[in-house]
């Protein structure tokens, strides 16, 4: 089993200077560039049949 994935960049400023947060717990990260903290949470896998576009795979309706 491999280690958990880490974010590559901050979702707020886009900088790559991220560190795991010691205060926030598992899945919490701190950005040293913009001084924001955020958390990541895996919700689950999507069903291959789920669709949000209402049927058409390309989003266009005929």
C-alpha cells in the first residue's frame, strides 16, 4: 500500500509551499505563501453510470 497523496498546490493562491498542519489533524494543510489552512477529505468513488449533465455525454442537447 502506498502513502496518501498530498496536494501539489494551494487551492487559494496556487503556490507550492505546503506543509501538513500540526494543529488541524489528518488531512489538514497550511500554505506558507498565503497563510491559509485547508483540509482535504476523500468522499468516495463515483459510479460509472452517474452523470450530472442529464444524459448527453458531451453536455450538448439535440
